[in-house]
C-alpha cells in the first residue's frame, strides 16, 4: 500500500516523489518482507464457539473498551477541533476502528468455512454481531479516510495510515489470538526490525518530500555551492580600498589609524 499509493499519486495526481521517496518505498517493501518472514502463526481457531471464547476473555474486553473510549474521544472531541489541521486525528480513528474490522473479518472467515461445512452458523448470534461490527467499522474507516484524503496529501495519508493500522493490528493479534506466545527470540527481533524499517521508509518518503532530489542533481545538492567566507583583518581591507583605482565617491580615500 505504501509504494503503490506513492507511485500512483505521483503519476496520476502529479504529487512529488523524489529520490528519497523512492528509497522510502523500497525500505517499506523490505520491512514488510521481513515482517512476513518472521510473522507468528495464527492460533488454531476453527469454530465460532472458540472465537466467542476468545472475544470474552477479560484481556481483550478491556482492550476493546479502551479502543472504544479512544475512538469516541477522537470522533466527538478531537476531530471537530483538530481534524482539519492535524493528519493524525482522522488516521488514528481509522486505525483504531481497524482493530474491530480485522477481528470481524477473522470471525466471519471462520463462519464462512463453517457454512460450507454444513454447520448452522446463520443461527449463531456471533455471526450477525460480526457482520454488524464489520459494516459499521468499514463505513467509519472509509468516511474518515476520505476526509483525510480531501485535506492532506495522498502520498502522506496512506503511509501514515499503514503504520498506525499495522501497529493496531499487531497489538490486537497479540491480545486476541496470542500469536506471539510461541514465537522465538529471532522471530520477535525480526518482526520488530521489519516494522522499524517500514517506519524509516515512511519517514524518508515524507520528511523530505518537498526537496528536489534526484540522481541527476544529487551531486549539486550534496555540493556546497557557496564558498567559505574569507576572514580578513582591517589592515588588508584598508590596503585594498586605498589601492583601488576607482573608488566610490561616498567612500573616504584617506584613512587615519590612531593608537
């Protein structure tokens, strides 16, 4: 999503994508690849009853309550005041709501498998709860994502949204499915390093997006065109002015030094 949004916005919307931005896109791809290689395996959840037990755990209920409180705070208090000027407000709303959409998609995937297996998933109340949650969360995400795109640069919106959304999804997976319980130290370090690489790529993509940096003008950008100032004492200045053949009328031609 990061390189696609940056490249497409560059060609279709005429937004700037310099050399550092392309490097940021490459780092985002590398970081995502590292995260996928070291990603934890999903805990086996095959039925809606198991999904229900996961959702009823106290840790996830407390986590969901915190996310809902944060979401209401952002929507009803911060968004009307700072949403037009701060890009993080709308994108944080989308990311926080994304935790519920990802959990709903996971549960509906289990429900669809059970439906084709002949299980009575349509009679299970969790199925309809997940459908309502998914529709509400996706609608909210699209609404605030479009508001953010109307105000801010497209190549700036999607990478920041990607980082925030990925952070929320990883945290939700840790709490709901306990995916990191069986991870080795190498996989944990690889996942964290991959995520930090993505953040570095996003930083390069947007921190220097207004700079005119390319392979063609890179030597000129790195080279200091202004010469270093030469420090001269008063004696050299007086001699230079006194020996000039043409002196301006408003400058004195005789200098007196008193000690």
